[in-house]
């Protein structure tokens, strides 16, 4: 499990509803960053953080209510982990040869080993 990406210096975990300002900082080279400003509910101070886009995405997804997936499905997704570069490349290669929905359905088989 990854550490909570937005914490106050007092150790308090900051939730999405406590954010006062969000700015996306794009880089032409390197990783994008997200600037956040928040007011800590424990110590009451306004603080700032600069986090990586990847951490921000994880924070947003973890803040969303799970209304469309069951607990079992969520646990299955968590066990799968992040999509690796190799898995991404394999999916792109697979899609280059697919020309119909029927072909795509034939390619997508549940992996029972995961
Ligand atoms: Zn604090």
C-alpha cells in the first residue's frame, strides 16, 4: 500500500474535501506535478504541497466513493497493481491487429492466474 500522498507537517492525512486550491503544473520534459493548498483540520494551519501527477491520480481515485464497483472488485483491482510499461506496450501491440469488436472480444480473456 502506498503512503497517503498529502499530509500536513503535523502528520494529519488531508482529504480531498480539505483542499483549498489545486493547480496542474505541466512539464515538457519530466513528470507533471500538482500543487495543492489545504487547511489542516488538526493544527488549523494553511499549508502547500507539490506532488507528482502519479500520486495525485492515486489520491483522486482513492477519494472517490465506490458506487459502481463492489468491494470484491475493488480488492481485485488493488491486487493487480499498477499497469506496467510492458503491459501497456502489449495492449498497444494487440490493438494494432484488431479491426472489429468481435476480434477484440476474442482477445480479451480473463486471466485466471492473477
Ligand atoms: Zn496539521
